[in-house]
């Protein structure tokens, strides 16, 4: 059972880190797209 909980904790940490990275990448891409849109429209 202890091994099971270690796996669960590791999985939760991995998902948390992965989601944080994913959001960071999406935010960066969104900022670049917004900047490009301003340049194009301006």
C-alpha cells in the first residue's frame, strides 16, 4: 500500500509540473500571437 501511495504522489506531482509547463508554454505562445496581431493590425 505504501508503494501505491508513493506512485499516486509521484503521479500528482508529475501532472502538476506538466500542467504548469503547459500553461507557461501556452501563455508564451499567446503573448507572441497577440504581439504579432498588434504588429499586423497596426
